[in-house]
């Protein structure tokens, strides 16, 4: 059977991720006690015709701390028993979580009269550290709305259901925050910037005039070739380590021109070489 564990801090989008998996044919359970994971896997295997072979469970900080500390041990037990397990962890910046709780008027499950929201969020991350340590995919939803998160989870899960490593090439702007969920981060701010060309300023790296401008820069070409060669050499190493997900982020100042152009070009190159390659632009509308 295939088991996906969805975890993360409250307000990061766990329920949205579970709904996406349910739409993809997974049998989903939210807030399952960690200690019941082995029994749940046995039940799924015993009734594959009724429950299917795809399952997803939500694990959060409402579990007893001792059970959460045993998560790595329980995960290893499941894998030793032949269960194909993947762990997806969602997080977001504190200020974004504050805003989400304020907008929805929901109460954080760990907050109370003596525990303010900020302290509850920090405590929650500490409780979930054993899950974070075993995450196959760490996703920062700080700059993702509900629709973007649905698309991202759907694309990654669809790719992972196929054979091989799911690779995401993602552009971002440093002024909007680092791509904290990336395995590799490349800084393209040293390259010639189309922003200073009046005719190109309002365009993006997906527009042909910007692509033509950057393609004519020797420094940009060297940057592309060196990343392409590096990832060609190292992607097989991640595959041999049984990794399911790999995120490669390219950043420039605003995430509009240079990083977008390079991400598009690298993504298209590797899409011609292999399956399960996704292109995403974090900071484009």
C-alpha cells in the first residue's frame, strides 16, 4: 500500500492538502493518533478492495508528545513491513500564520489563556520536530493561496505516483523571502537585469523579448550551463538514495525576469530528459 503522512503547523494548509489527496483517490483520515498508524496500515492491507491501496493521514501536534517522539521509530516499522511511506510537512512564516488565524477567527489548538498564539506556534514546531526530521517534502505555504497550494500538492503527488523522482524547478524573488523549502538554491542576482531596460520592465521571463535579451548575455548562458551540468550529475545520486522529491530554486531580486527565464529553460531541458519534472514560479501572479 501507499501511505502519505500530511503534517505541519496549524494554519499551514494541512486540511487543503488532505482534500487534494482525497480527490486523487486516497482514503484520508485527519488527526489520526501516531500510535495507531501500524494498526491502520494493517487494516488497509486487510481490506484493499474496500479501502483501496492509497491512504493519507493527517498528523498534528494534538498527539501526545511521547507519541510524536516515537514517529521515526513507527515510520521505520511501517517501511520494514513493506508499506510505501511518504511524509509531507507544511509550514509558513509566523506573521502569515497570525494573519490566517485572525481572518478565520480560529483558535490555535495549543493556545490558551496562559499560552499566546506566537508561543503556541513555536511550541508546536518543537513538538513536530521528529516529523520534520523525516519529511520527504517540506513545503512553505507563506506565499501560496489555497488554489496555488492545491495545484502544487496535486502536481507533486501525480508525479510521485509515476515511477521515478519528482523534480520541481521553482523561481522566486529574494525580496519576497527565501525559498526555504528547496534542496538547491541558486542566486541569479549577479546576472544582467532586464528590469533596467524600459521596454522589458513590465514583462516577465516567460515573454520572448526578455528571453531574447537574456539569451544574448554570455554570463547568463554560463550560469545556465553550469547549473544544467551540476544537476545532470547529481540528480541520479538523489534517485539512488530513494528520494521521492527534489526542489531546485532559482532566485533573483523580484522573481520576475532572470529567475523565471532560467527556471523555464532548465525545466524544459530536464522535461526532455526525464518524466515528473514540474515548473513553478512562486512570485508571479
